[in-house]
């Protein structure tokens, strides 16, 4: 049977714990740390180190962009998607749906290996930032757009296994130019960047703008037009945007402060635009029925009788819709109409 601690020894242990685990050599019976079953390498009051949470870290794919920065990029490029959708729909005279699919970070090699070959691959300069970015448009949406521009019906479009011709590059340049214009506007809160196409290539594997293992931010848009769909990708190498990455942390605050201002500005522009629209206003005196013989024999001085009393109010229509009731008269040297009330569905001429 093991030795049982006396009450004095128990009190001494508790006092030692309260004092931070002091010397226990004064315990009765000559007991020591080893006598009481305690390891000599651990002080009283300490517990074995608990297991800490371990995060998996891949040195081949380091996470260099924070979650808040990714979220800020999503907010910026959702604006780009809406503007590009409106522009392409107007240009192609058909419904084009552009939606932000994802914003993620991966290596440049993984990005290149995920692209079709051949494809519409554009290198972008981004002054004043150093380095280059990539704008890539999948052939699965490029050729349906080209088919629509050339008068096709956008059904069963054949996707050729070849590079784009010079004429096709010129035709698709509207889409790339509009994307760069809206991209510059989207990045305006971060930095005023001048995006320009510096080179284009069909084979993406021939373009190595950064080392294969370098981290890039991939912004993916899904473009749909009728039965056709494809991806539009913007590849942003991390070393290119590293000098301005801190600005992405405050972009959500900027969007919140801008939202109320934008609404007021939009309302003002809408009011200014609508106020200039011309409308046709007609005041009807009365209504009656005549036959064709009476109509053909009408001449100046003839009187047309109606059932309307002279003191009854008249109906005014705006672009063919009943709007007001009132009375006709003269104001100064001009004919005028005095509005008495708004018209209802029961009001007739």
C-alpha cells in the first residue's frame, strides 16, 4: 500500500500551490517530490502542456492574401461585372450575363495549366505598378461573340482548335478594351492604374511573366450569352500588387461611405435626365359621334353639338393617359389650362 499523506502534508501542498510551487522539503515523513509521486522535472501547480491548434501550411502555396483583402477584391470586381454586362448587352444587342465566379490565390503554374490551349491570352501593363497582369478569355465564349458580331444566330457555334486570326483579334478587342476600362474604374479607390494590352498570345504556356511557383490572385468571371458560356480570367501576380495591398484592408469602409453619396448622385442625375423629356399634353373639350356624311360636309362656321355642359371640367391626358381635370382659358396673351384635380379611372372625355 502506498503511503497516505497526513492532513498537515495536504495543507502544505495546497499552500505551496497558492505560492507558486515552492520547496516541499519540510513535509513530514521525509517525503519529497519523488516520494509523493511527482516527477522531479515538474513544479507543483503546473500542468502538462496542452495541445495547441496547428494550422496546415503549404510552403509551395503560401497564403499571402488575407481573407479581408479577398473580400475587398470581390466587392471591387462585382462592380466591374455589372458594368461589363450592361456594355456587352448593348453592344451585341442580346442578353449577356457576366457574374463574378470567384477570387482565389494559387500559383502561376496552376493558373497556366488550368487554361485551354489555344485561348485569348492578353498581357497587360499596369503603370504605375511594376510588372504585368493577364486578361484571358476562354474560346468557348470568344467564338460565340465573334459569331454574333458577324451575324450568326448563336446556336451550335463551332469552337475551332486553332489560334485566332488577326481579324478575330480586332473584333474581340472591343470586349478587352471595355474590360480594361471598367477594371481601371474598379481599381480607382486603390490606385489610378493605366491598364493597356502590351502583348497577346494563343498559347498561354509561352508567357511566363513570373516564376511558376509565384503566388497570383485569380479573379474569375462567368460570361453567358444564350446557350454559350465561358470564363473571363484576370490574373494578378502578388509581387505586382504587394505595394498597394494594404489599401484593400480599408476598401470596405470606403464603399460604405460612398454608398449614400452615390445614391444621392444617381437620384440627381435621374431627375436631371427625366426633366428634359418632352411629353405631349392634350386637353379634350368634348366627345360626340358623327357619321361619315356629316364629317365630309363640315365647313367653317358649322356647329357640332355635344352633351357636355359649358361649365363642366375638361380632361387632360399626358402621352395618352388621363392625368388631370380642369378648365381651359386665357392667361395673358396665351391659351392656358387651370388644373383643378388629378384624374381618376372613372373620368372620361
